[in-house]
C-alpha cells in the first residue's frame, strides 16, 4: 500500500463574513468590550432605606445576648444592631480615607 504525501503548506480556509464578525466579537469580549459603562454615584448616608435583607448569623448565646440587651435598652433588636454597626462602619471608612 503506497503512502500518501501531504502538502507541505496547508492553505488556511478563507473566513466568511459571519466568521469574521464572530471573531471580531470574540476579540471585543476578551478585551472587556462587552462590559457596560458604570457611572459611580456618591454614597448618601441619608438616602431612604429600601427593602434590603442581609443574613446575619449568630449562635444561641449571641441571640440571647442580643435579646437581653435590646430589652434593657427598650429598643428592637434591629435598632440596637443598627446603632452599633453603622457608626463603627463609618468610623472605619473615615480611617481608611485619611
């Protein structure tokens, strides 16, 4: 059985218009051209609070501690957490930006 010889330089297929368009889009995607432009808005601490939810995990001891402290302050658990967390986060942010 004789051995078939291959061409030394195979010719690449010529891309069609659709393939050229797909290749162009792939290059744009790789460069991040697909990402929408985002305009950064400054944070407003007085903005109204919307329907947001953040899971906050704690154990039974911490749950009881929070409940007791809220009753001692005669505030809700939510208000007590907010009065502790937000001032601390604002203090940390101010320390970072200085």
